[in-house]
C-alpha cells in the first residue's frame, strides 16, 4: 500500500504505478508533463527514453508474432548526419524468410476505430484501402491543385480508372479510353471530338464500335 512520500506503488497484481497509487497495467505513469524541445539537455516529456546527444536511444514494442521464437513489433530509433536528424519508425515482422510486415495507421470517429492509411511490405501506400495495388492507391475522392486537376476520383485500388473534371479516363491492356471504361483500341473516345487539326497514321474507323 502507498503512503505519503512513496516514489512508486506496486499493487497485489504486480502492477507498478509512478505518480499514481492505482496502476491498471504493468506500468502506469501518471502526470501532465508536456513535451519540451530544447538544447543543453532540456528536451523531455512525461516519459523520456534515451540519452540526449550522439548516442540517442530506442524503443521496441513487441506485438503478436508467429511464435515465441520470432518477435514482431514496432521499433523507433533515429540517426543524425550533416545537420539532419531522421526519426525511424519500423514495423518488424518475424525475422525469417517468407515473412513480412505492414504499417497501418488508424483513427477514431465517435466510438468507431478504423484504419485510415497503410504502408505494405512492398512499399505501396493505401489510403482508404487495405490492399493498395500501386505505389499510391486512394479509395475515395482527392482534391488536388491545377497541376493534377481540380478534382479526381479513383474508382479502384489499382487506379486503372479515374475521373477528372467529369471526364472518364481508363486503361485496359495498354489501351487508353476517354469517356470509355473499357477501351478495345489504342485510343477510344466515347463522344464527340473537336479540333483544328488531326494527323492519323493507319486505318481510321468513324462510327459506332
């Protein structure tokens, strides 16, 4: 039992409390210390890990793995070179051939917890999808600038079909479709075409396809 002046508490379950007499996990640290970013050894938080300076520190949180012989988890460490500090966030899978890891980010909305973004072992990034098919796969709407277009929607995780400003662009077997989601020729335009000059090499078909 804690008494006045105790530095920490160990309850009957073996839980350790620092700043609290009623720990509810293996280690409970209570306090209201904000993050401080300063020079001369002054950087700190409620819990500070590592030595400020060239040696630094690291943190490993073990997570579910294939068996007790192979650890998986989240690792955090960092490096410093040429006046640039780099923070490394590492998703470790089992250290064995054939195994890998993903890094998923989740957020809450009301009482619901859902995944918002994922980086796969292949380096693919998925936003709104857990199975990105390319370097960046977005399932949902994207608001961009004038370089990309004012607005586009990816209709699949592989982004083979997109809409830009209301026009449909799609690819299929190396063919490109404008206004067509299933182009059967190198270029298929589903609608009227207007212009001042056209140059066509090879056969041209005009009419219904």
